[in-house]
C-alpha cells in the first residue's frame, strides 16, 4: 500500500470531511476508530486526531495512547484531538465561558511555523467547541490565536506535534485547506501522487493477484457504484466476471434494455434476467413500505441465487460497497462495533458462502465517479441520479400493479427526459415521480374526469443525508405538467413536492 495519513476518529460529524480534504490533496488516508487503531507502519506518514461530541473532562472520555504516535510521526489534533493532547500533557482544559461556535478570525499567526505558512493574520476559521484549552503544557508553544480563543493553534517544541481548536476541514475555515496541505505535504512529506489513474492501476493489479483464475459473480443495478466496481474487476479477470442484471419490473422506462446494452458495449460478461412476474406476484396486495421492501429484497435474492448457481465453481461475490458504507458500519462506541447492512445489497444470502470482493470500499462517491471517468465508463451511467434498490416499488404509494408501474414509468420518463432536454438534469441530485393512491376530479373537453394524481420530486443534496427541493423554473414545470396530463392516460393532476429533508425524506415511502 502507498503512503497514507491515518485519521483517528473520536466520533465528530466532520471526520469524513477531514478525509475528503486530505484526499483532495491526492494523498490517501484512512479513518479508523480511536479504540481500534491499526499498527503504526512505515506507510503511515502522519496521524490526525479528529474532533468529538464528547468532552475530555468527562469520565469515560474517548482516549488514545499518544505515545504510540507523538515523536514517531507528525501528529495533528483537531478540536477534541487538540484538547486531548493538551490535557494529557499537563495542560488545562475547561468549559468555555464564552461562545466558541461559528466563524471567528485569527488575530495572531506565527507565519514562520510550518503549519501556519501562508495563513493570513485575519484568516476566517470555524470554531465548534464547548471546552477550551485554558493553559498549554510547558513544552508547547502558541502558534495562532483569535480575539476570544487564545489557544487557537499550538505546537510541541522540537516535535512535529500540532493542535488546532478550530476545524480546518470545513469550508468556513477559508484557509483550512492550506493548513491541511502544510501538514500533509510539508510536514508529513506526502508525495501527492494518489490519483484516479494510480488507483485504477494498483487496484487492477491487486485484483489480478487476489482473484487469479477464480470466477466472480456480481449483481449490477445500473448505478454508478456497481458499474465502476464491475469494470475494475472486468479489467482484472475479463470473462471470469459473471454479471447479473435483474429486471424487477420496477425500473424506469426502457432502463433494462438501455443499461444492458451499455454494459454489453463496455465488454462486460452480463446476463439480463427478466423476473418481472416473480416480483409482481410477491408484491400483490402489499401496501406497507417495509413489507414491499422486504418482498423485493427477498425475491431479488431468490432470483440472483438461482442465476448464480448456474455458473460453475464461483468463488467470489463482487460488490460495489463504497467507503462511507464501511466507515458508517464501524461505530466508535466500542469494540462491539455494529455493522450496518449495506443499503443496496440488502442481506445477500449467507448460504452462498462466497468470499466478498469490494474494489471500491476505500473510495468516496465523487472519487468513484473520477475512477469511472478514468475507466471511460459512459456518462449515461456515471452521471446518473441515485435510484433506490426497490425502484418504483417505493414510488407507487400503496399496492403495486403492472398497470400502475406502466403509468409511473411514462410520467417519470417525461419528467427525467424533460430535465435532460432543458439542461437541468446535472443540476439536480435526484429526481423522480411518485404515484399517489388518490384520485381527483378534473375536466377534459366537456367530460368530468376522476383520475390519478402524481407528484414530481427533485432535490439538491450532497450525500442524500440532507436535501432541499429544487427551485425548478415555473415554465419548465408547466411544460412537464402539460405533457404528462395530455399524454399519460389515467393522470389528470400533477403536483410538485416542496419539502426539504429533514423533516421530510427524499422518497415518499
Ligand atoms: P430518503 O428517502 O431516506 O433517501 O431520504 C435517501 C437516499 O436513499 C435512497 N433510498 C434507498 N436506496 N434502498 C436503496 O437502495 C432503499 O430502500 C432506499 N430508500 C431510500 C433514496 O432514493 C435517496 O437517494
């Protein structure tokens, strides 16, 4: 493995952001829980201690043996990490009696210090802490202050051990990236050579060594992650990768054919399986969202398993798991780490007893896209909005019938195509249509109608955890609404969802 930065996580909401920023500098890094750190090896060029929702003064405060790192490699403590460092070395951390939250400006900066090089005297930083370092340990020197926080940044004399009480990883710390660059590049000496090209090269070589002549089976969803993961494995083992793409009858209009075509174009050894009837049969009469999800998950496993068994001597199961799934799986609370069942793979069958290969499990979503670009995966797959595993099954409120699926496919197609034609598709994080379980009165010609209502939903988001509704142009919405009502039989009313998440969610079910 190439050189890396180790990030010890004390549970801060910003820990992933530290990793993102370091990787934006083309330096590989990994997040590990503070209570289960890896051994310090030659690859680890520096350690960053994250923030935490805890206080260093509380009885069971998260702790780490700093002696393992300090003086051996450069260490940077951020917020809680800095307070822990100060307290353990004889400093004093007290509850803060002034507000230390939000934007602040540095007032003193030691620009000769390696960490603070090129940082302006009045640089804006982001504070977020309830405790504050009242006194530094003797062996430490101050390298930055704000008007209200004297110990904004410090260094241990004669050692590359640093602490900062603000958060360089958030964008409100305007020169935060420079501080992280100073640490990672100038202090730790990382070469900034971790790029998508290098990732592809080393991953493919690694997969070749790991898989040899073994066969791998993998379910594809048409989404970015599984497509990029499959392409990497394909580069390594070619036809020994057997992909399965299931039509669950809940995909978008023409999606099965289009995506299958793209996969074949990419040279993937892929089998399309039409299992629509099996899914519709299992969903008959189900109205509860979780019951529907479970039924869809169960039938997927049955279909996938039956197909996988047709391939002789399969040893591995390929998965498109990405890094956030991995780090969210590992709780920092204790060694009894809880493992989250992965979103899209919904508990694949244990009885298949396959070893798992997950070539993307160290990458964030945007890094997956960059790798996809390097692999020249078509933009119609890479640029795709997220689409839930249960598909239209959770966008048809109430029970599911093939007729309802057909109506929703037509509506969704008009909306999504409209976004593409208007050049709005890439500005939207996710969009789709929802078929409501109600009918409303309308009038067409001289006739009174009593037909279905659909809702359109389009959101902006970074990661789906929070989202805002898109302020799409009225003209655009008017055109889409007209086209839907005029061409989709059975729909006489279109509404637009203007709820943000939280308190609403992106999907309606
Ligand atoms: P919510 O509705 O929770 O959605 O705001 C957040 C993101 O997750 C997707 N989603 C799912 N994806 N299986 C999936 O694979 C599911 O059951 C599921 N439910 C929601 C949703 O489309 C959005 O991108």
